């Protein structure tokens, strides 16, 4: 039997996406929702365009959650940089932010005019319930790859309990959970 050549076992190089493809892809994400676009971003990046695998997306998302700023903006910067360097980061982030900025400015103008109407306030309460459902659905999808890992599930449960139930500051949770997660991941992958 012959051994596989080094070329056949190497990971393939990253596809070179165009600046326009990054802009349009993230423009679509930005138009897909308000306050909860991560489900749409994941679907576009992993399922529709196959820019990243599920595991790669989870790595990008994990880093994005650790960094300051909105997670989805961090995701756009990282993915844009990965495929097209700094110009890709600018294009992806501009695509993500352009239409939501325009729409929010228009809605803020309309809301200032009609905020006193009870039906308008009730509609916003209903939208918050929908956004919560999207977050739960995304969390379930993102948890699939770790379902066989007891230590990862335990870390997730501990972080949830600390933040949601114990009201511990996110900074303190990160200062404990991140080094612990890194150490466990390093130990289990050796």
C-alpha cells in the first residue's frame, strides 16, 4: 500500500471570497433581523454559502463572545479578515451595518411620533418574545457539536447558572471560565 501524498492530506487553502461577496453576504444578514441576527448569520455562513464549517463557526463565535463589542460585528470582522484581510473586515462590517442603520434611523423617527400609542408599545413587547425564541433556538443549534462532551456541557451549565441565576458579572465569569476551558481543551486534545 502506498502512503497518501502530503498534498492529499493537507488542509485545502481558504477560498478567496470577493470583497463584494463578503459585503452582500453580511448585508443579507443585516437585513434578516433586529437584535438577534446570529441565527441568520450562522445559516448564511455555514449552511447556505459554506464559508466555514460548523466547528470553524463555533471557534469564530467563541472568540467573538470573548472580545468586547457586539458578537455579530466581531464575527463579521473576523470572517472578513480571514478571507480578504483588512479590506474584507471593512466590507463585511459595512454590509452588516448599512441597512440596519438606515432602518433604525427611520424607525426611530416614526417611533418618536407614535410612541404614546398603546398598540405600538404592545407590538414591541411581542417582538421581544420572538427575539428570545430566536436566541434559544440558536443556542440549541450551537450546542449540538458539544453534546458528547461532558466537560463542555458542564462548563456551559456552570456559566449559565452563574450569569442567569447567580447574577455574577460577565467579566468575573470570563476570568474563571476561559482559563478553565482552555486548560480542559488542551488536556483532552493532547
